[in-house]
């Protein structure tokens, strides 16, 4: 993975699907941050921590994670158009701008986005995949929606598959900050 990280379709990130018959991660699959690929982006810093940050292998995990997150910031995050100018960021997959899935909420900065998505869907349950209109960059932008309209441009997959990532991210934010509003949001 380390050796091919800079040669994928989106250098820094790996595709969901790979050719298992050849050691080549550069030509297959869509590149996403959520479902089916989120674990790699979670395990890289976990391995670094488990190794105590010491040694060549730990540094390799850190380097791979840092490279991946730089790519995520540059290519997969955007500020969505939301009426209340909430301070949220949306993760999107390459080639599917504006899509957000429920498993992409393992990123600390996406915890607030998960809460927003839960609060603004019809049943207060975040859908498996939904889309939001994007601002031109990571900052807020002006947006006024029609009365009764959804803040989501599309509800791509209305299923709820009981993924734990959103509640985990809210729990982690509470544990890190001690801010009791995260308990209320959970």
C-alpha cells in the first residue's frame, strides 16, 4: 500500500476494489472515504498509536495516514450549502461530488456533520447515502432553501443499515472535549 499510494487514481488514497490477482492498487475501483474503505483510514493512526510511535513501521503508518489525510482535505471535503451556516464538512467520493455516507463519520471533523444529517432527515435517522449541495470551498456560503425543502440535494440510498460510526464519533468527541452537549446529541 505504501509503495503504490502515490500512484493511485487519486494519489494519497486507495480504491475500494483492487485486483487481487496482481499487486496493483492503481487501476481499480472508486475512491471513497466511507463504506468499504473507512477501516484503512482508521487503522493507520491506530497502528501508529499501538506501536507507540516508535520505529520505522510506526513512522510508515503515520506517513501513509498523513498523506491520505492531506489528499482528503484537498479533494474529498467540502462545505455544504446549509441555511443556518452550520460549521460542518461533508466527505465525498471521487467522481460523486456531494455524496456522504454514514460510515464516513469516523473522522473527528465529520461528527458534527453526522449530527446535522440525523437531525435534518425526515425520521431523524441518517440515511446510508445522501448528497448535499457544495459551496465552492471549505468555507460557508449563502443559501436559502424553499420552505419545506430538504437541505439534501438527493437521498441516494434511503436505507439505514445500523452502522455505529456516527454515534462512535459523537462519543469520541464527548470523551475528548468533555462537552456535555455531545451527550445530548447522542
